C-alpha cells in the first residue's frame, strides 16, 4: 500500500514536501518514483530514487525538486521548491521506475496566487 500526503495550495515560488508511506512490501529493495497528472493531461514521470541509491529527475523539475527516501520507516519524500503554476497536478508515488507499477491514491498540489 502507498499513501501520499502533504499536498495543498501554495503560491508561485513556494515550497512543499510530499510524503509517501509504504507498507506491505520490502520497501528498501524497490526503486520508487514520483509521477504526476496535471489537470486534463496524462501521467508524467517526475523523479525516481533507485534501490541502488541513484536519483533521477525530469528536465521540468531538475534543480527545483529533491527526492529522498527513508528505508527505516518505508517513506518516500519529494521536496519541491520554486513551484510554478505548471507544477499543479495530482502527485502519486509508485513502485518501480518511469510511470511505475503500483500507485497510491495521490495528493493534490495547486500552485496559484
């Protein structure tokens, strides 16, 4: 099970940190990803934290977003800085790379003044 939290309404230039609590599987052995779905658009890969330790970001968020994980409490994080209106989306965490295999229910992030 994957449960995202931390979304909300933020002004342009602001920051938010999303969390994804994982349970029911061996979290530390899995590559984990963040993906998002902007309103009226399809799923978009945002970032992955590989089980071997590497991290990767889409060009649209590189330098602004940071992905972290805590294998001790099976939680994935996404710290978002310098938020832009185009970052408005439902954010999901997922097992695996790319668009992932299993996703949570998502958390809404709205960037607006």
